[in-house]
């Protein structure tokens, strides 16, 4: 193989060679490590040995990801690439055909005609592309690591490693109570680890056949993981995920085919090359059409409206799967592709603004529907859909400020959402419910997990955490587009609403002088603590990360547009210091200066029941009261979910039809752009 990166001139020759040696073998090993580890985990029958293997792999993946990111920054111009011999293109085509053939076999096995049809169309498209450009005579860049790829590598490797560690304790308990027909732990870890390895390969792939192989591989893994526990409902949702993402796979193949028809090339370099003259099929710019098809394929992977149903259905999977889907893999692949595409089509404003609008309507719609949910996992799912829409909107706005906001959201959201999903999974195992209304008094029942989930929730909406700053930047970036601005403001306001009411429910508890010690597996505690520390660390350094990482990245991508406007600075240390002081004061007042006789029952339009009545009747609760005729009434405190106002099914239908209309407009604008 031939390697392309050039290091800065002032780097010593020996150091250059050493860095090259490390990068050249470390990246392929990082991709192969989870894949080989998955095979080993699938073979090993001993749970203890398998859990040890998973722990070691998690540490190696996190360390390897950080190492690759650091070493790649030493390359010339900050972009590292690996050029390979021409015959590797044939290997990519074979891998792509093989993974699609597996999907076809699965479709035939489950007797789903639509998935089978999509797989056949993909096979025909790949074969057609091979005939169009089957003679590979020159080397090409197989892997490429730039700033965007580095962000995705850190997200996938670090957050993914924490989820792997958490899964050890979770799945051990989960398997003991798994329904009949559930898959084995060997099957689970084989697919789970492969899932992570495929995602790592996806974000560094520059050659589109390899990119498609990793893309379809994540689709296949998601199908297997969603259906892990068996049963009709899980199988149905797994099939839906495979169906929608197979449709996206067809669009991906068509996009690659359009690119090959124009340039004969098959890498992102050729798709983005400014030196390649646009080829028109009739009046259609094939280069732009290829990008639009890839963008719509990304919509399916990231579960934007109207493709969101598969991600909502995926909540039936075990919690580590949900966390991996939302935080470290799968849905992040879609927004990664959009962020990769849009900066290279800045002049096609009619197209990129429609992409921005597609993201904005998903941002608002997801936040609105999250307000109607009491199921914790569905709230998290709609929140993820909403934030993914916000990233796509930022990408479509196509400005340095918006791009920096998109990068920040991808990063901060992954850490916070990973923590939140794992906490909800732990809570569900403990109390047997994922309903928010059942989390009343959770701070007393599960103090450690409650603190962890509150950290995650607060990081989604309070200063100085990155999510608030990112949304502020996104709103600032839309100031010149009032129509988009309305969506941004309303979506952000609704986000505050559903997070605040969940926080309030968890904190809604009586006076307890002593908090019990929560017992949970050490792997769960370690994983939650690591993610919480990552949340707090990024919160303290939010402005530093923005100014030293995301802003330079955006300036590099949009160099022709000049520097970003100077961002406002949140005094993070002052804010965190104030919060810490307030927390200490609160602790001494509530737990040392608080007297039990200060506690008073609320007046509930009648005389409160006495303690003697509570002791005499097990069905009487301390917060019940006497109404007319001395009848004991049960009081019920609940959050408001707009059930009498917002019909989820109706709103979803309207959003889906609106999103389909946007997609048609997007395609129409692409067709009209050649005229």
C-alpha cells in the first residue's frame, strides 16, 4: 500500500517516520479490533471470560481512538489520508455486494418483499456502477481523517467504550429476566461489538464502496440488536428499522451511481472536487443530484421526519443498544454525512436551505412530541430526533457559525444522551418501569443514579453546558432567516419544558433524613461516573472547546467566508463556582439545619388524613384527604402532557406529509438547478 500524508516541514525526519508507522497500522487495527473482538465474544461460552474481554476491548477502543485522533493531527494541513493500490476498489465492491446479499437473505427469510426489492435494487446499482467504472488503474485514498472525522471518532470510541462497560452489568441482569426466545449474550456481543467497529470504519472511509459497506453493516446490526429479545413487537420494530434504512441504502447507491456517471470516480474527493466540470443529464446536474440523494439517505439513517418511526420502535431493544444507537453510532452516521456534504455546495443555496428547513421542522416537531410523552425512553428518542434535526439545520444554513454549532451539538449531545439512556435503563431495571410518573421520589430510592441523570438533564438546557451554548449559536446563525428562526426559538423553548418537568418529577420527594446507599454493579457505576465526568468537564471548558476546537474547524471549512464573529463567553468557572457554593449551603440547611417538625402536608381542599388512618388502612396514603361526607379521596400529582390538546398520531401525520413535501421540493430544486 502507498500512504499519502505529508507532515509539516519543521517535523524531524525520524519523528515523521515514527508517526507514519503508528498511524499506518493503528487505524486498521482500531477498525478490526471490535470486529475480531465480536467474533471472539460470540465464540466464548464463559460469561466471566466474555465480560473480561469486553472490558479490555472497551479500554483499547477508547485509547486507540484517542491515539488515532492525536496522531492524525500531525499530518500536513491537519488532514491524514491513506492511499491504496487500485485493486482495493474491487475489494470494496465485493464487500458491498456481500453485505447487501446478506440483507437480501434476511429479507427472504422474514418474507418481506419490500426489503428484498430494495436489496435487489442495491445489487443492481452496485453492479451497474462497477461496469461504469470497473477499470481501476490508479491509487485512491481509502481512509481519510479530517476534523469532522476526528470528532466522530472521539464520539464513537469514547462514548461507545463507556456503553460497552455499562452493558456488562446491565446485560448480566437483563439476561436473567429476558423473555422466552431472546438471543444469547454471545449473539448480543458479537453484533454489538461489530456495530461499533463498523461505525468507526464508516467515519474514516473516503472510498464510497467501503463507505457503503460500513453503512449497510450498521443497518444490519441495528436490525439484529433491536430484535435481540425476540417477540412479535420487537421483531416488527426490527423489520421496520431494516425497511426504512434499506430504502436509504437504495438512495445511497443511486447517489454513488450518479457520481460515477459524472466523473467516473468513487471517492468523496471526486464528489467535492471543484475542478470537475458538472455533467448534465438533460438539465440535471449529476454532481448535485448525487449529493442530494446522499443527503436524503442520511435523513433515513438519522431518523428525521418522515423516517423517524424506526428509531422510536428501536426503544424496545435493551438499553445499551438504545444508547449506542443514539449516542455513539447509527443516527450519528446520518448527520455526519450531511455535515460532510453541505459545505461543498455553498453556491447551491436553493438546495442547502431546503435541507436546513427539513432539519428545522424535525427539530420543532421532535421537541413538540417529546412534551406529550410520559415514557422516559420515548422522551429521549424524540429529543434525539429533535437534536439531529437541529444539526441538519445547522449544516444546511451553511455558515461558519452554524457549522460550529452543528459540531458542538454532535459532541455534547452524544455524551449527555449516552448518560441519560444508561440511567433510564438502570432505573427501569430497578423500579420495573420507564414511565416518568413512576420516578416520583427517585432521589430517595436511587440517589446515585438520580444524581447522574440530573447531571445529564441539566447539561441539556442549563449554562454553562455545551448544549445551551450550541443552541444559542444556532439561533444566532438563523438571525438573517426569520422563518427558520421561529422554528429554532419554539423548538428550544419546548426543549426546556420537557426537561424541566422530568427534573421536577425526579426531585419530587418527601423529607428523608438519611439517603439509602444504592447498590449497583461496579461496571454500571464506573460507566455512569465516566460519562458524568465527561459532561462536567466539557461544561467547565465549553468556551475553551468552542474557541480552540470548533471555531477553527468551521473557519477551515468556510475559509472563503472569513472569520467567525467573536463569540460571547460564558464565565464557566464563576457559574460552576456559584452552583457549588449554593449546593453546599443547600446541603447544610436541608440535612443539618432542617427540623422534621417543619414539614407540613399540603392543603388538598379537605382535611388531611391522620397518621392513625394511614397505619390502619394500607390503601390510605399520607397525602390523601377527606372530602364531602368524610370520604377519603386519593390525591394524584402528575406532569402535564397536553393529551387533551396534542394528538401524537395526528401531529406525526402532519409532520410526515410536510417532510415528504420538503423532500420533493429538494429534488425539484436539484432538477431546476441545471436550467
